[in-house]
């Protein structure tokens, strides 16, 4: 999930440098949404806390 967010962020930066403002805005928006989903899932996984099963 985080790798997709970083990928879309890089796409947004490259599109912004090249002048494709609509594509840059869309890619940045997608990156922001994916990052927020990643943070929410990360916090949920921290709260639920997987415990190792004893051997």
C-alpha cells in the first residue's frame, strides 16, 4: 500500500515538472488517499496487536 502511494507521488512530481497539471493533481490526490488508507490500516494493526503463538 505504501509503495503504491510513493509510486503515485513520484508520478505526480514528474508530471508536475513536465507541466501536466491535471495528471499531477490526480496522481497527488490518489497518493494522498492511499497514504491515509495505509496509516489507518497500520494503526488498526498496532491496536489489534498480533501475538506470537507459544511453541
